[in-house]
């Protein structure tokens, strides 16, 4: 496995939660993408309510795990 190999960091029950996690990673400088499980996009029509996983590159894995496991505080500024 190379540093640029994509690895799954987390699986979420729906697309919205997976996209929120990916957005949090992106806001912290880590590229992430969301992948539907099962039939995937176009396989059964609507995929937003099936499990999705978030992937990052291997070299970002440790930092991404730290970000997703840290308690999040709302930003009211």
C-alpha cells in the first residue's frame, strides 16, 4: 500500500452523515470522498439512505482519525 492509496476511515448509515464527515475533513485540509455501499450510484435509484463510507489517502489516515474522533464544538461566530 502506498501513501496515496485510498482507505476507508468510517462508514455511516446514510449519505448525509458521510458527507458531513467528509466536509469536516476537507475543512481541516484533508481530501476525502464519499462512496455508497451496495449497488452504488445508479444501481437502485436513490442512494442517499443506504450506507456510505468516507475514504482518505493513506498518508492522511492518522490525522483524519484524530479529527473525526475529536468532540466538535459549534462555531457561533
